């Protein structure tokens, strides 16, 4: 593997996130497949790659390491005990990792510094993180109320994760196909917030890129000493 550095780190992060999307879809389409185990081990592996890709300060790196270590511990505990509670702890830890990673990426790609290919790919990675964060929130909502989203059949959270991921990105991009719709107040609030986030994200990204390019042009046109 090519060494991960600050000129290609977001490329690896984006590939890891795309890998998470693909493994989630593959696990539910394969028949007689241990869906939960596959999701657990593949997500841990891809989160390790994500952690290596993030150029974090020492404090942020420690935070992500603690969350990742707790995730691995939950996978081991669930495998040994088959306790249902470990599945939900794993789910919340996964959400915590995504939120922390999104915060870190946003600090590096939004309204900061010069624009290059790596930062543009970082903006894509942040968009994917937002979609995955809301996907997990929808899964949690379904665990609270099985009828929260019309069009999604009651099932284990790991079986519904691929469907909520599809619904999350449809909502984030404001496509609104209509095959799945919110049916409870909490679900409606989440959908509204994600749609607003999707629209404002594009506006912020355009402003960020335009501002960075403007600053670069000013620097190039300023007379040298």
C-alpha cells in the first residue's frame, strides 16, 4: 500500500467509506450469510483504514483509538456471549466514530487553506460520512419504533442498515423517491434535518472552494517583494 500522507489521506478514507457501503449491500443480498458478523469484522477493518487516513492531532487520535478499541471489544464480547446488548453498544460506538471522523474532516476541508485534489476528495468523504451518520440514526429510530419509516419491514438492525443507508442518501440529496417515508415525529425531524444539512452542505462546499480559489489568485497576482 502506498504510504498514507497529507496529500492522499482523504483518498484512502473515501475508499474505506465506499467499502463500508458495498459490504453493507453485499451482506444482505447474499443468501444464508452471517450478516452481523460480516458487518462487524469488515467495518472494524475499514475503520482502522479510516483512522490511519485521518491526519489527527494527538487528542483526536486518542479519541478515535478509544472508540475503535471499544468497538473491537464489543465484537469480541458479542461473539463470545451472543448478548444482544453488545450489538446496540457496537451500533452507538460506530455512530460515535462516524461523528468524530466527520468533525475532523470538516475542520480540514471546509473554508480552510488551498484547494487540491485531496481536499476535494475529502469533501466527498465528508458527504459520505454525513449519509452514514444519518443511516445509523434511522436504524436507532427503527429500534425505538419499528414503524418509524414506512416502506421498511421490521427486521434486525443489521438487516435494515443497507435500506436505511439507501434512504439516508436519497434524503441527503433531496431526491425523495417516495418508496420510504417517515411515519413518526422523531423520524420526520431526522429527515428534515438531513435534507437541510444536504442543501447547506453543497452551499458551504461551493463557498469554500470559491473562497480558496479567490485567495490563491490574489496571492498569485500580488507583486513580489
